[in-house]
C-alpha cells in the first residue's frame, strides 16, 4: 500500500472546486446569454467589442476566465490523481497542467484587455 | 505430504474473539505480549448476534440492587448455579457496565444521559416481586455494539490477532498448559503457539442441533480440545431452547414480539398457551413456552401438521409493528417472505444457549477434576465455560454479562500468573504431532470417493439431536441418541473430503469440526440420560419434577475413548436456599 | 461498473462533461483570441463557426455545460446540504431544471439560426 | 424446486484460470443464496470455499456479488432472484479462493482511522459518562455497520485507487468523530485529510446502493468533510 502520505490531501482543492463551481453558475449564465447570441453571421464584431470594452465586462470576463480555468484544470488534475499511479508521471502531468493554465490565462487576459471599443 | 510448522511465542494466547475472549485480551494487552486466535474475523464472532441487552443493577430507571439481580439469577438457574460465582457476576456487573461505556460502547441513553435500561424476562425487583428494567442496551444490537467496541480497543492496544486461524490441539506437559497448535485456514500450515497462559473463549456450541439460533462457527471446538486432554466438562445436559425460532431456519424472533403482545396459535387458530400458563399466557418463561410449543407440534396441532406454530402480531396493527418491532418484521419478510402486518409467521423452538461447558473456578482457571484441582496455565470464559452462573437455565441478558465479567476477570488473573512466570517452559518435542496426523490424514482422503461425506454425518447428528433430545427428553430417546452418537463417531473415521488443498480449505475445517461436535454431543446425550429429573432446561417426561435430594449437583463428564465417565460435584449454596421455581 | 443507478451515472457524466468543457474552454480561449485581431479576422472565424455543424456543436456544448452545472449544484447540495439522503430525487430534480434551462438557452441563443425566434435578429 | 447457480471458481493451487461452475440443485422456497451454496458444498462439491457464520446478517462474513449486486447472501432469498443465479466474490478485493476475498487490507484501513474512543479526560469513577439521547443519535447509522466490505468493494474511487480508505473505514471514522464523548478529531485529521482520505470520495453513492444493512456511508463522509473544512479553514 503506497501513498500513506499524511497531510495536504487536497482539502483546499476540494473546497475551491465547489466554491468556484458555485460562483461560476451566475457568471456562466450571464456569459452564455450575452456572448453566445448567434444570428446568421455570429455575434457582430462591434457588438462584442462594445460590450467588452466596458471595464465591468472586462472584470466579469476575466474572473470567468480565471475561475473556469482554475476549476477545469483542478478538475482534470483530480481525475489524473485517480488514474495515474506513478508519482513522476503525476508530477509531470501536474506541471503540464499548471503550465497550460498559465499560458491560457495570459492568452485570455491579453485578449480581453486588448479589445478596444470600435472607433 | 509433510506439513510446515511455524512457531510463535507470546505471553498470553486467547482462543476466541467474542466478548469473552476480547475482554480477556484487552486486560492483558498493553501489559504483556498478547495474541488472539480466532477462526473468524473478530467482529464476525457470534457475540455480535446478541440483541436484547446486558444485565446490571445500575438502577438508572428504577431502584435496583445486586442482591435482587442475584436472587433472579439463582432462581433462574433452578438453584443449580454456584452462588459464589453468581454473587461475583452480579456485583461486578455494575462496574463492568460502566467500564464498557468508558470503552465506547454506544449504549442507548435516558433523558438524564445515563445508560438506558429495559425489562427482560426473568428479571425482577425486590426478590422476584415487581418487574425490573435491568437490561442495558444499544437498540436491538447490544452484542454487536459491545463486540465492536472491545475489538477496537484491542486493536488500539496492539493485540496480535491471528485471524482465521483454527485451534486444533492444546499442548500440555505434566498437567500444565504450554500453548496450542492451530491451522492457518487461509494459507494452510500448522502453527505452534507457545504461551505462558492460554485462555479458551470459543463460545456456544448449539450447532449440533438442526434448528438453532447459533452461528455456523459455534461448533464447540474449545470443549473438544479440553476433553482430548483428558479433562472433564460440566453440566453438559443443560441447553436452553428458545420458543420462537424462525421456522426451518432457527434464527431468533426476539422475545420482544411476545412482550409487545404477540399471540401464539396452533393449526386450529387457538391461543394454546391458555392450556399451559393460564395467567402469564405467552409471557411465561422461555422454557415453559418452548415446551408448550413443542407439545402442540408433537400432538399434531402444528400448522398443517408440520413442525411449527404461528406467532401472530396482526392484532397489534401496522403502526405498532412498524415502530416497535421493525427488526422482527424484517426477519420474517427476509426468511419466510411473510409480512407480520398481514400474516401470522411460523416459528418453532430453537436450540439457543449452552449452560454447561469447560469447568472453571472463580479465577477462570480450568478445573481438572470434580474437586478443586486446576490446570495451571489454562483458562476459560464465556459461553464455552461453566463457572457456573447459569446452572440449569440462563436468564436473558445474563450471558453477555458473564462473558464480560469473567472474560475481564480472566484477563486480570492471567496477568498475575504471567508476571509470576518469567520464562516459557520448554515445549515437548512432538508438540504438533497429533494435530499434524489429524490434518494430514484428512487431506490424504481428498478425492477418495469411497469415504463418507462429513456433511451427511453432520446432518444425521443434527436431525437426531433435534428428534431425540431437544425440549423434551426421555430414557428411550436418550438411549437411542447415545447409540447414534457412538455410531457416528465410528463412521467419522471414514470421512473423506473433496478438497486436498492447503489454501482456504473449508472442507477440511468442516470435517475437523464434525469430529468436535460428535465428541461433545455424545457427552451431552450421556449426561442427559443420567439425570433423571426435570430441572431448568432439562425436561425428562419420564421423571417429572425437580429432585433436589438426588440431583442438586453438577455433572462432571470425561470422554475416555469410546466411553463417557461421569462424576458429580456439589452445588455452592451460600445465600438462597432452593425453593420451588414459580413465576 | 457496479450497477447503473442515478448516483453512478451522475458521476460518470459529470466527469465526462467536466473534461469536455475544459477542452472546449481551451478552444474557446483560442477562438476569442481572434477578437483582438480586428473585425476582418473575427468575421472570418465567426462565419466558420456559424456553419450548421458548429451550431450543432455549440448546442451540444450548452447541454453539456448545463448538465455539469446542474449536477455540480446537486453535488454541492450533497456536500453542504442534506442531499446525501435524497441524492436520487435531487438528481431528477436538477435534471428537470436543466432541461428547462436548456430549452430556454436554445430558444434564446440559437433561435435565429433555427428559425424559432426573431428576437436575436431584432437586437442586431 | 430446482434452481441453477453459476458460481465463480478460482483456486491458486491448481493453476487453473478463474472460471464459473454451474450447479443445478433442489432447493426449498424458504432458502437464501447462502443455503443454496451450503447445499452445493455439502452435497455436490466440498471444495467450494466461501465465508459464512451467523446466517442472519449480523456477522458480515457472507457478502458476495449475486447477479451483479453485493448482498449479504445469508439474507438474500432465492425467491427474490429470477433465472440462473450468478454468485461471484466481492469485486476489487484480491480473491483467495472461489468466493473468499482477502480483507486484510480492508481491516488495516479501519485501523488507520483509529476506531476507538479518544478522550483525554479520565472517565468518572463508578459512573458512566453522560450523553444526551440527542447526542447519542448523531452516530445512529454508523455503529450498526457489520464490516462486510460490500460498500468498499463497490466504490469506483476505491477501484481506481486501492489506497483510498473507502466508505466502510470512513463510516467508522465518523462513528467516533461524531460521538460527543470523543475528542480525537485532531489525531485523525492526519489520515482523514490525507491523499487516501475523505477527498478521494466523489459522492458516487455506489456504497449506499451496495450496503446490505441500508446504511449511508456517503452521509458520514460528507459530515466528516464538513468537520475537516471547519477545522482547516
Ligand atoms: C441469537 C442470539 C441472541 C442472543 N442474545 C443475547 C442477549 O440479548 N443477551 C445476552 O446476554 N446473551 C445473548 N445471547 C447469548 C450470548 O450472545 C452468547 O452467549 C455470548 O455472546 C457468547 O460469547 P463468547 O465470547 O463466549 O463467544 P462467541 O462470541 O461465540 O465467540 C467465539 C469465538 O471463538 C472463536 N473460536 C471458536 N472455535 C475456535 C477455534 N477452534 N479456533 C479458533 N477460534 C475459535 C470464534 O472465532 C469466535 O471468535 C444470544 C445468543 C444468540 C445466539
Ligand atoms: C457552471 C457551474 C459549475 C459547477 C456548479 C461545477 C461544479 C463542479 C463540482 C462540484 C465538481 C466536483 C465534482 C467531484 O469532485 O466529483 C466539478 C468537477 C469538475 N468540473 Fe465543474 N462545475 C461548473 C463548471 C465547470 C466548467 C465551466 C468547467 C470547465 C472548464 C468544469 C470542469 C470540471 C472538471 C474537469 C471537473 C472534474 C470532474 C471530476 O473530478 O470528475 N466545471 N465541477
Ligand atoms: S457500511 Fe454497509 S456495506 Fe459497508 S461494511 Fe458496513 S454494513 Fe457492509
Ligand atoms: S461509492 Fe465511493 S466515491 Fe464515495 S459515495 Fe461511496 S465512497
Ligand atoms: S452469515 Fe453472517 S452476515 Fe451472512
């Protein structure tokens, strides 16, 4: 029986998964109902950019980004903990997940911040 | 095949992990090196089946005194119990019950937060006058609660457990017990346990009846082990039958079903108890009700002429059945497919509790003769032992109490003994030989189709025991049974098993158990044949009435080859003189 | 597999949907990234995404998200409410609400394409 | 009446692959699955191995998988099962022989949660500790566990990660953590909060489905987690 390791068994991760999940509920609904309104040609560019240039929207979208990324990747990591038994593989995947998280975070934040209202 | 032998050394080795064995181990563990050997996982011991509770005169619900409890116990035993032991039992009861609470047993509670107590058959206040709430309980799973708490305390104390090890043979030298030989059921292989003190707590042995409330593991191994060393057993003729066993299965329909007002009815739908106990009706003591049920069956008034009568709760109404007797209803649903709310349920008397056993003194030290001679290093407690607190008939809830009080006491006594003996005495060179021969012989029969199946012999034993020496006994039937036991012991030598393997060979174990059952069943039949009176659970139709002049004495029985030798020893009477037992 | 029952199915789907959404999220971030590259690039991407196959895909992902969300709420009710005793009923209740939300979302979001609603077009 | 049973067989000593044997036997209406197994062992094939003792669902020996569902076989009437009855050992524990599984690790997991009353104050002499009936009620549905292993065997989190303490051990942990007489949460936090502890449970509820005693280990796990969260955050 390996892994009789004591301490840091993931209380915080477990709790945050639930907390972020619940906070995501309203944010996700708002995001869905505003950003994913399609018509023949998708959501119009100016419409989106107008919305997104509003600092409140920026805050909302960034928190959505942060929460969803954290929640999703934390979830993936939880799954990996269930199925991957070898310690170093786990560590490798864990590092990968964090790396991916950071890259996507930067990518996403840059996108959101760089949007300016149409001239 | 030459079997491996592994050697172990401990200060104390306890055989059996029921309430008695675990309490003994708990008391020596932490102080001296203690091991427990059990053929089932400790929590699977039959103590876990005890439902009703555990008696102690705590007086949490109403005034109570240990003297009252003692009076009930003495009277319940039909004056065959030893009153020095009975006094010890009821006095220690109080302390032991508190100790069990401290150990974590989740007793039900009163509004004041104290251990709750409830009434139980045979327990009264004020020397048999008023009903008494004396049984400490945890719902209807008291034994389970006690067993688990004790096991967990033993785990805490780092008792060394040898689970699924089957004891085969005691190791004796010059009249002293030096250990035992056991078989590792799972992996196979003989193990010699070298000990300063051995404590037998192998539990009940009513498995030799066809209809029984006992677990399949209750095969009286401890008794056979003792007898094979030329040591006696005591009061083996006394076995209690519970009136309401589930028909064909034998599990208990709790006494509560009658306590709440259930009727017993025969094929004609009559409440037949009016013929046997006009006043108390269904609430008469266990032995009286058992005899009534058996008479109805014997005289052809069983349901459809079969060997059962009905217990009928329908008049209590759905509400009451569901709130007060949910377990009982569930039992009948599961095993008979009958719903007590709409149907009466067939029951029959079931072999339940064995009063006799390995004779021990007040220190739980095993006795070697009918005087006071003891076997150094060998102890026993619980249902397999006979101190004797139950005499000819046990009171409900006094038995788990006996296990706790004398198991605990045995632990303390062994501690003293072990501390006085610094080293282990040398084992005889051939310590494991007899056990090896028995096992190697049985294994060698595997596949030889010519032999007798142990199951067939066991079935015959169980059926004839139920036929010839259950609730009612008489000379003719008992003589028949003695002969049958002799024949079966003869045939047992021809037993061949199917499984010749070492791993988890339960075929082998059942064959060994059969040998044990035949030995003590034979002794039971012989003791019963000899006792020509009615006392407690032993009811001779050909010798009505209790006969104190000739039979106020304990039976001591030795199995010597094919022969049973009997001696008798006086009953210890200190405080309560024998009177007629009336309820 | 032990047995199919609400608790097990709920968990299995939760795990699968969780993974799906996470992959979608990664894609989504990449796609939205194009917003920053001006209207032309954006329109190109959006035209592509506006194709029926992607609308269908989008509808699916909405279902997946709603399932995961509703079951997530159920899990939280189990963890912090009394749901451990009522988890099966709870499952059917959240699923029912999920279906209602799903229909609403489809109506609101993809209605225009499916010709169900003109509300979206009107806002344009 | 005749019934057919398909029984899982495995014997490490013969080197034969695990397989199923089919027995058609004469049974009585009132029989349970265990009665049928006994009939097979006693009159057809003595080499069949399985555990049993009490025969009425209190000792926890006889848990097996019957038609894909974990049951206390001594309490499962044949009449409740249709057609051929498949009997297999409990899933995910190593099989020792036939229907017997190795439960050493299962019991070791119990030991790890320190299943005994921890209270540093000496108990009152010659009296019980007091506990109100309401406080006593908190642990109802935990101490009744018969340690049959049916729950842990059915738990996907345990299949995936055999280190996981599993529902039975966690139910036992709450038996003590929830007992108002107990002060041992601190001593148990280490193991409960560890990588093999409460967070490994994904509230799958297979354990609740599987328990032959109708207990709810998930409810206990959930309560443990709340206690730990309170403790840690
Ligand atoms: C259905 C039922 C209900 C009952 N209800 C009550 C009640 O309400 N109140 C009450 O006071 N009493 C009750 N009794 C009686 C009481 O439960 C028993 O007398 C008591 O529990 C016996 O305990 P024990 O420790 O002596 O033995 P057990 O608990 O039977 O334990 C025997 C132990 O010995 C071991 N063992 C046996 N043979 C061997 C061997 N060869 N090698 C290794 N180990 C071996 C077994 O593995 C087991 O661990 C009831 C009995 C039954 C059957
Ligand atoms: C909208 C509200 C959401 C809620 C209420 C929610 C809730 C939850 C909860 C409670 C869990 C824990 C399940 C468990 O431990 O067994 C979980 C797991 C998970 N969630 Fe979410 N979630 C939401 C949105 C999302 C989003 C947007 C993503 C993707 C980015 C996501 C991805 C995941 C993943 C990958 C898991 C792990 C699954 C597993 O362990 O089986 N969730 N979610
Ligand atoms: S919780 Fe139920 S299934 Fe699990 S071990 Fe206890 S009794 Fe068996
Ligand atoms: S099945 Fe396993 S995952 Fe949790 S709810 Fe039960 S312990
Ligand atoms: S034999 Fe004891 S629980 Fe089934």
